[in-house]
């Protein structure tokens, strides 16, 4: 079982920027010290921006990979159709 797996062995849904940006932390109970809400929000925004950047990079790489696979397939097809001397 991976570190992020739930007790039943399933994995949680992928983390997306909007989930991080909109996450709400519970407030500390009476007489307890809580977190600095501004600091938490700044951190969540930072994480969301990083995730957005990573998601964009993954999308770009997937598109590039698809393009390269298509080019390779076309080149192989063209070579296979060339007359052999």
C-alpha cells in the first residue's frame, strides 16, 4: 500500500489547483491556538499555482508526445511504402 492510499487500498482523487485553492481548514476550538489564516491562504495559493504550472507542463508534454508518435508512425509508413531496389 502506498503512503497516500486509504485504509481500503484505494487512492484519493487527483489533487487539482481549485481543490487546494478552495480548501477550508477547520478552526481551532475554544482556548486552543489556531493557524494564521493569511499564512495558510498564501500557502494554499502558492501550492495551487505550482499545481497549475505542473498540470500545464504535463498537458504540453502529452501533446508533444502525441505529435512525435504521429511523426514516427508516418515516417515508418513512408519507408515501408518505398520501393525496394
